[in-house]
C-alpha cells in the first residue's frame, strides 16, 4: 500500500501548483482567480496530499515517535488554513464576480493573514518540515521529499514558475520514496518465500 500512497502524494503536489490560477489577487483578476473551479480543485489536491503524507509517515513509524507526531500536528494546523483559503476565498470570488464588485476581494487578506491563522499555518508547515526531516534521517529514501517540505513555506514568496518547479521536486521525492519502498517490500517477500521453502529444496538434495 505504501508505494501507492507515495505516488498519490506525487500526483497531488505536482498538480496543486500547476492547476492553481495565478494573479495579483486584487480587483477583478483576483476575483476571477478565486471564483475559478481550478482554485478549489488545486487546493483540494494540496489538502489530500497533506493527508496522504501523514499516512505515509505513520505507516513507517510508531505512533509516538517524533516524525509521526510532529507531521500529524502540522497537517492538522495546515488543513485548517487550507480549508478557509479554499472555500471561503472561492465563495468571496464567486460573489465578487456575480455582483461585479471586485472590492469584495479586499476581505481576502483578513481571511488569510490575520495573526491566528498566519501563526497556525506557518507553525504547521514548520512542524511538517521537522517531521519529514526526522523521518528522512531514519529512512534515507525520503531525503528529497523532506527537502521539498523544508522549502514549502519559502516557495510561497516565489514566482509561479518556481512554485510549479517546487511541486515537481516534491513529486520526484515521492516517486523516489515509492520505488525504494516497493523494492524493500519485494526483497522482504523474496526472503520470506525463500525461508518458507523445504530444506531439501534449498539445499538441492
């Protein structure tokens, strides 16, 4: 199951920045971006990707270890923010477009950037980065994936092309992890099958 989870992570985080509509997020262009169905779809992909990331760490770790606890606390904090950004800003954009009132978009900043939600979002991403680094120190195949989440917060301050490239970086890291986990599982199955053979078969007697 775990290789499939990593591949799901790859698809979700590659699609998120690629599908997300970009604008200066003010006035009519901002309203149209928020009102777009791509806004909801892309951010929903991100939320599903974070959930899958938590599951991938959980499958490999113990419920009480640093990687699992910090990743899941971080995911919880981040999902709260993403839910508001995805659905509240979409509703705001739809209303602004329908009523030809782009001034409504000025409400986006209080929804996103007030103190509580900004702290929750930033702290959540830091905790996810810490969790993934702890996970990668124990599972070296996750090093590239961990790097992607260490860079998750800074990439918000970069142009769209860089954000899309960052999504590709996470996807590559997840694919590397999927291949490593699949190989490890195959080797484990092979050893189990070999040990289950009769002694006469193993020795050739």
